[in-house]
C-alpha cells in the first residue's frame, strides 16, 4: 500500500458502538484507507491472515480471545503489522506487559482524533508512540529493541517538528508549514515530550540544541 492511499485499519472491540464510533471518526481521514472490524482477538487474527490490513486498533478486554493474547499472537505471526492498544483504562503493570509483547502504542478510548491520527502515522513510520496520558514513568528504560537511543525513537516528522519549535515557530505556523491541523501538531508535541521524558518547551529546546536538531 502507498501512503497516499491511506493505511488499511482493523478495529477490534466487542462493543459494536465503539467500532461504529471509531469508524465514523476515521472514515473521511486522508491517512486512513479501508476500515474493517472484528469482535474479538480470534476473529481479528483470522481477518489478518486473509487481508491486507496494516494497522490494528485493539481493545484489551474481550471474550473468546482478549487483546493481550491477540497482540502477542499477531506480533509473532505478522511482526510488521502495527498494533495500537486502545482501552478504557491502562495501569502501569498492564502497560509494561503490553510493551513487552510488542504493542506499538497504548492509548485511552477518549483520546482525541488528532492524537489517534498522530499515533497511527507515528507507528506506521516505524516508531513507537507513547501517549502523555499512558506513558510509563520509566519509559526510557522500556524502549523496544532496535530503538536504543532517544534520537532513534523519533520519527522524521517528529524531528521536523522539533526543528520548527527550535526555530521559534508557534503551533499555528508549524501547522501551516506541514499542512496539518494545529491540534495535530500539539498532539505530536505532547508525544515528543513523553517519549523523551521532558516536561516543557524549554527542556525540548535544550534537547534540540544538544542533539543538533
């Protein structure tokens, strides 16, 4: 699939209303291609075996096969497929386990559309997305294999946004430059801070200077 065609998504949730809500939210987004759904992990795995799905939005607590086990199996069978965990709540112990089995992002179900799209774009570009609302305090010790340094976990888009911030560009100006919504830029900024374990813009500017961004 070429990126301009949109990424093919599978939404996995036993609550039909949730599936319909996410489908309605994502249907007209340029980043999204086809949208399929599954009511549990077992059904999700069957659809992944047959189709060209690239990204999974996975609930955790489902009958037949839950999100934990489904994610573990998917990552063994098809490691290139990106799995974003989306749950009503996520505790530290759950997060650590999910990161350990290969989840590419962990988000809450009330996450705004702009952050969800930022998360999808980030994981599809090969990086890990850590929402500010679900980031582990010890996130930097949980960086997945192959992403051993802070700079390595940043996508090209995130580095570009850091460079813009370092050039004293505001959110609105950055959005105009990158042809994105200001809310999306703000979501990216929050994720960058969470990834790097930074607290504010001042610390991000210092990081940019130290890393020649």
